[in-house]
């Protein structure tokens, strides 16, 4: 039972007035520094303001004061989750469930953790444990639906989401989930309606904003094919996704070697090589190129974030530069080779640039920014050595560009997928 003096701060938190609630809670703690409930509420409050170090301290203090209080462990679990320490968050929520196995919020939070770690079946079990306690728990219903979609049980997922919407028609999470389920079912127009409704209910809901972008692009049949591939890959655990990409790459290399050893087979293998090359390029550039096209759409240009617009500017500029240099290579009699090399280098820069914008802020972006700068300097250096007519320097620059590009493409995917701690 929470002290009556904490009812006011709790109400302020429910109203989203976290700074005011924080001040009130600190006043309580000045008088009662051992008040575990106040520390718990303050941890949640600080977390909303992204004051991670202070939130951690308050949650750990609450656990120290009341190690048998499940709410303290739940607060600590939320803090570790927000700080991107999934193992610590899992340990804390397990302790909260051990202390109070009849709280649906705890099981639902555990489902969210398991879902994020691509443990679909375990996430489903955790969501259903929450629903056994509270069949109308909105978040648990949504996580159950999301897990069912990943497990390929779309009919059950649709029924779960529809039931959640029937009970809570004003829930943004349920509308966004319905939108993603409709995208899975190749119904982008209907999905768009639910994403719009989710953003009407919660204008800052990133999950719905991303859904609007994908729904708008999915109406193009070419992007629709890519989206089906991306959604299918997303159902696989991360290690399997990487395995598929590695397998495709080495399979292509094997077929190339087979073609070289058996020239008679080469005409039959060539369509496979072309298809693989187009597929590889398209998986890199489909999203940024179609985001660039969204700049012309009346709704799409508002759905894109400022960072996504910046990304499209860079990708679009590099592609435009590559096309101009490519055209110049055909038109110029004296510098055709130089323009062709520049066209290839500028086109090659689009992939590291895409990775840079996919990476989380912090050290992943710093690493990828360094790679992009090396490649950009190598591109500029190519012009300089051409003017100086220095073949040795040109060869060295080409080596730097090629090896940096290869290292960025292979290692950059791992860097871009990393999540820095907070």
C-alpha cells in the first residue's frame, strides 16, 4: 500500500507532469529518506525524463530498503531495460515475478523483453501468463499478437488484436499493431488507416510513425516485394538472419567459381549472378531510395523524421553525383575513365552512408563516420592524383578505398546493429 502522501505525486505522474512529481517526491524523501515507495516512484519519474543514472540509484536504493518488495524490482527492471542492459532487466523482472507471480504487468514486461530478444515462443508464453491473470490486459494482448505474427500464426494474431481494439478502441498500441498485421497481410491501405489513428491518439508514437512510412511505400509493388522479404527476415533470430546473408554470399561465390571452371555453364548461371547483384544492391538502397521518393508525397514528407530527411539528402546527392559522373564518362573523350571511377566511388559511398544512419548514436556512428570520411577522402584524392598524373598514388588510393569499403560493408552491419548502453 502506497503512503497517502504519495498519492499527489502519483497523480501528477499519471498526468505526465514528471518534473513537478519529481519535486514533490524529493520533498517527501527529505523528510523520510528511508521511504521505499517514494524511491520507487522517483525511479519511474526520473526514467521518464531519461535521467538514467539517478533513476538507477533510486531503484537500487528501493531494492536495498525493501528487497522483498516486488515493485522495487520491477522499477529496477524498467531502468535496466531503458539503459539497454537486457540481461540485468531480465534478472530483475524474474525476481519481481518470484515475489509476486500474480501481477499481470510483470509478466507483460517479461514478454516485451523476450520479444525484443527474438524469443517468440517464450514471449508468447509470458504474454499468456499475464492474460491468465488479467484477460483484458492491453499490453499483454498486444505482445501476444506480435509474438503470434512472428510465429506465422497470423489468423490468431488478428483475432487477438481485434479483441484488444474492441475492448480499448482508444489504445494507440493496439491500432499500430493492427496496422503492422495488415502490412503482413499485404493490405497497406487498410494498415495506413490504423497507423493514422494510432498517431492521432499518440502523436509521438514512433512505432506508428514508422508504420505509416512503410505502408505508404508498400503501395508501390516493387517496394512491396522488398517489404515482404524484410518482414520475413525479421521473423528469424538475428544469428539466422546473418547466416542467410552469409550463405547467399558464399553460394554466389561458389557458383562463380563453378562457372569459371566450366565455361559451358556460365550462360545458365549468369541470370543468377545478375539476380543476386540486383537483390544485394536493393536490400541496401530500397528504404533510403523510397524514403527519398516519399519527399514528394503530401503525407510522406510529414511522416519522415528530420534525420530520415537528412539521410535521403545524402543518399540522393551521392546517387545524383554518380549518375552525373556516369553520364560524363560516356560524353568525355579525355577523362572518361576518371568519371567512370568517380561514379563507382560515389555509388559505393551510398552503402556506408546508409549504415551510418541506421546505427545508434554514440560509438557505432563514430566508427561508421570515420569509414565514410576515409572513403570520401579517397574519392577526392582520386581527382587530385589524376591531375598530378601519379599512377602509384592512384593505385594506393584505390586500395584504401576498396579495402575500407569491404571492411565497412561486412563489419559495418555488426556495428550498425549494436545498441550502446545508456
